[in-house]
C-alpha cells in the first residue's frame, strides 16, 4: 500500500520519459523530412534553371546553324560554338542538345539540314554515339545507331555494318536501316550473311527506304537460295517490286520450298513476273497446298491467266469455298471472251454462284 | 505581312518565327489549335501557317474554320510530317492554299510565303 503511490509515480516518470523520447524521435524525423524537402526543392530549382539555360543555348545554336547562309569555313566551322563545345562534357546538356538537334534534323531539309549535320560533326557528337555502341544495354546501342543514321553519318557505315547481325532484334533493325540509308541497294549485302530472321515489319521498313531511291540493278539470285527463309521471302518481294523478270526460273523453284511463307510469296511474285508457262506451273501445284495458297494462285491467274486455264478455273466454280469460287469467276472473266462466256453459261442451281456471277459482271461493267 | 504560326513543337515554332521575322514579317506564335483559333479571331492575320497534329484543334479543323469565317482573305499553309496522299488531298479539299511536308527547307517556306505577299499587295 505504501509502495503503491511510489510505484505509480515511478510508472508516471517512465511514461513521461518514453513519451518525451517518442516526441523527440518524431520531431527529428519531421525535421529530417523537411530538410530533405528543402534540399530537394533547391536541387530541383537549380536543375530546372540549368535545364532552361541549356535549352536556350541549345535552341540558339541550332537556329544559328539552320539559318547560316554563308559557306562554312572548315577551320572555324559554324561560328559561336565555343561555349557549346565546353558544355559538351556536361552529360545533361549533351543529352538535351543531341535530342533537340535530332528533332530539328528530322523536320528540316536542304542546306539547313546539312548545316545541322555539320554542327553535329563539329561538336564531335558522333564520338559519344560511337562509345555508346559498346554499351552492354541493347537500347543504348540501338539509340546510338538511330542517332548516327538520323544525323546521316555515312562515314561510319562500316562501323555500323557489324551490327546488322547483332543478337538483339532492335539493334539489328536499326543497323540494317542505317546501311540501306547510307549505301542504298548496295547496303543490302548484309543479306548475304545474316543468320537471324528479318521480321515482316522490318521488311516493310527496308522496302520503304529503298522505294525513295532510284532503282538499281541488284543480283538477288543468291538470296533466293538463302538458308534463311526470311531472306528468301524478302528477295522475292524485291524481285516483284523491281521487275526481276530474269529471275523467273529461280522464283519457280521457290514454289517447291519447304517453307509455306516462301511458297506463298513466290506465288505473289509470279503474279507479276511471269511468262506464258507460269500459269501451268501454278495450276500443277494447286491441290498440294492449303486454301491460302490456292487463293493466292487463283488471284495470280486473274492477272496472268489465259484461255488455256479456263477448264481448270471452271472446275473451281463448284467448290465449297466462297472465296475460291468468287476469285475463280473473276479469273475466268478476265481471261478473255471465251472465259467470260463459260462463266455466263455455267449452269448450276447454286444461288451463291449466280450471285457471284452477277457481281463479277458488275465489276467488269464498272 | 502579319503571319500566325500554329505549331506545338517549341523548337520548330521558334525556327519558323525566326525565319519569318528575318523576312520582315510580323509573327504571332501559338502552341496549340485552340490558341490559334482564338488569336486568328482576335488579330486577323494575313496568312496562317499551321501544323496538322496539335492539341485541341488540328490544322485541318483550323483550315475549315478559317475558310468558313474568312473566305478568300486569309490563306492557310500547312506544314506537316503527314505527307500521305489522303492527308494532302483532304487539306486541299478543305481549302488549304499550300502544303509543305516535313522535312522542309526554311528557304522553301520563305519563298512560298512570299507568293502570298505578292498577291496581298496586288
């Protein structure tokens, strides 16, 4: 009983002490957070000020290059770049400036674009990009290749060629686009040795790049026999796009290729590159393949077929597949007067076929 | 001439402004379609140069609005990276007076704007 008030007092003291400790800890924590926030705001403010300053310098430099009308003196280059040269060691400025330079280069053509390229070279930015090619990160490599391509650094085409068969898909894609941009059709020599597949999208990009160039004679016969089936498919597209009629017999052999994609592309190709025997070869393979290939053959026959193919085409009018029937009807109609007459005379209770014939007649009349 | 430029890319906008001012024009800069529409109504520029892809209103909508409200008195020049045939055709069908695809030469822009200068003063 006597000890009980003492005990209470002691407990109170301990509690107050603990409370004080807790309050102290929380106060310190809050002060720490406030200090961190203050430091962060100061840092952010400085960072933004620097960023704004860098953007100003960057913009001025780029505009100076774009609107520089005089002949550039190789010894002095584009004037007023001393400060920028000193700032190039600053990673933040260099990154910002490079991005703005590339953005401007994408939008500007003519002499102004040449000046931007000169500025890039004058500030030795390609050396930084080349260093990035040794990075362990694929995205850094790919971005560096893209940068060199956009800035038209043709003198580095041999450095970039090695990456056309890189293990990373994106690095490969950028390097392939680069060598084609720099070398045109000659740049396609990477197809001789590439071991990885060229994606459908990449093939489209390369064909688009080539379409901006004047046509050149290219020997694709080797690529048509490549062990890389994507190279064969791409070569068939090249043959079709650039009227490689001399390749006709080699393309025919692709009709027997083990890869169905190659066979399909060969059919498409033969719809443009043909002689009077081509349809016979296509028809002889008709029943070996699936509906997709069969349809492609019939569509090719719409372009290259003649009256000798009419009997075969008329047998397809009784087929269950609507698309085959429709396209066979189109092929018959386009093969000549006899083919059209055969179509009209085809006597069948099939209402669908009658609708098809009506449609084809309408298409011809239009 | 008083030329209004509508372009959401700051760098491009500054370049266009610089080039046009160098040619002696008064330049009004706008950063998006809405600002462009407002300033066109307020300031009545002699020529409008606009990108297609912009926030709020596209360049094609600007053409439509200008040709409806100010027919025959305010030429519109499109500068765009969208050089596909369908886009070019649509722009001209809406009434665009010129179409420049990116990448473009600033000297070319200067010459094309000069054409409207001549017709402005004749």
